C-alpha cells in the first residue's frame, strides 16, 4: 500500500518505522523518540491503526484506507520554547490543508481552531501534537487524514454526517504515498518557517482558512465553563479571539463545541 522506497528517496524523513498494523502511531513515536539514537525526523507509519488517540480523551477511529502517521521532530528549545508549542499544531493544520488543496482543488479546505481540518464543513483530518515529560528538543506530531476510507457509510457512533474523507467528496481513490509525501513536503516547509521566523506567516495562512471567523461560536474551556460570542479569528500568537457582548477575549486553549453553520 505504501511505497517506502519513494518516501526514503524524498529525503523528507531520516528514518521510517513502518507497520502493517499498530495500536497508535503516537504511542510508538513516543517510544522511539525516547531513544537518543533516533534519526530525526522520524516517521512512524501504519497501514491500519487500531487504537488511535485524539485530543483529550477522544479516540481516533478509522478504517483501512485512512492515512495515519506520526513524526518525531527536532524542536530546539531556543527556537521553539514551550510557550510556542501550540503553534506546532496550528502550523501543521495549515500544512495539511494546503497539501490537500492540491488534490481536491475545488473544495473548501478550512481549519477549525485549534487544529482540525475541514473539507466542505466536515472534519477530514485531525492532529495530535504531544510533548513528553523529560524530553528536550523533541516533539511528536500525529496526523490522521481520511483519504480512501468512507466516512459517509461509517457505522461508528457519532461520525456519520460530521466527518468526511477525500473519497466521500469525489469518489476518487488516491495513492496514499502521494498524499503522504504532499503532506510531508508542506509540513517540512511550515516547520522550517516556524523555527526560523516564528508563527507570523503561519498565522496569516491560518486566517485565510479559518472556518470560524465571523461566526457565532461556543467554546468550552478547561474549567468546564462555556463562552458564547462572535469569532474574530486568531491573533498573531494563535489564540482564538472571541467577542462577547461584554468583552473581547483571546483564548489559548479550549474546544469549540458549536458554531453557526
Ligand atoms: C483529534 O482530532 O482529536 C486528533 C486526532 C489525531 C489522530 C492521529 S492518527 C495518527 C496519530 N496517532 C494517534 O494515536 N493519533 C494521531
């Protein structure tokens, strides 16, 4: 299913850890990334992920034909201090949307803050960026993209009508290696940009694809409280700007649980 030689030849990763089937590529990336001898960027790739993890306590359930992988990346703390880690997932979202736009040119590829990629208003990709206590200068970025797996007919509770895939969109089965390389190429570009220049250009690109700007949204915060207001997009630091009748706030974290459709 994957052309590993082509991935090696691309030079976009230094090491590949490939599996026909795996629990979670992020778990495996955390295991391998803990070893000093790991060559970075390290790609963990599987044809079938059996126990994918999503943000918080969510699971990431996919059938065969989905693209699921994780990268262990070198993140020098002088260029990417911990306060800037939220930018990694945001910039990754931009990279994925830009890459997918090349293969579904007439579709709306948008970003739902902080890091979900939407295709014509339905979720098609998710990102789970993780740091590991005790690690220095390394991060894991896990990515799941619904490519050739049909979500439209999914029997998984809660997914039908909310999630979509590229094949649901236009009926075309894509070469997964090509999609992976397109995404890795954009990630490489955004990652270098982030380390060298900060999130400024990423923020501009994010705003162009922001699904929520100008819409009434509800954001659930870590303390359980919800805020309802008008989304004003993201600021230069990647925070979500929301205007309530009383005040304008910039949120560093939270989950957008509802928005104007
Ligand atoms: C989310 O939308 O909540 C994030 C989903 C991230 C899923 C990907 S699939 C590859 C990698 N391995 C995992 O266990 N999770 C991420």
